[in-house]
């Protein structure tokens, strides 16, 4: 399900800050984005704690992957999976190389 603009803006702010703080090929864990959310942001995302935001954050990551803005990695390799629903296990995220 696509994220609405409000959720996208909240997640984007933290994700872009975290991704921007790491030089390529360094990665972030999507949970770093979730853990950066304030209580007010959690409320706006209809979540009582950061774990409840992980589906939205993974959706944001996947949307950015489709736009070519980030790469999704598993076990240190760029994931070749075509659909978010097919991802199993932990992922890491990095900005695409400029």
C-alpha cells in the first residue's frame, strides 16, 4: 500500500539524514530510521513504538529503490528480489553511488 505524503515526509527526513551521513558503500539498517522517530512522529504514524513503523519504513525504502535512489542489500550483496513481499530476513540500505 502506498504511503501518504505525511508518512513519506516523516520517514524521508530521518532516512535522508542517516543516508547522507554515510559515505558509499556504508549502509544503514531500516530500524535506525524507526528508532530516530520522536514520540510526536510515532503518533502521526499511528504507532506506539518504533517497531510498529517498520512496514512503512520498508515500503519507503522499496519506493526509493524503484526510483534508483537507494540500494537494498542482504548479506552484503545488492538484493536481486523484484518485490518487497519476496524479501526474507534483514536488509541494509545505502544511497546509490554518485
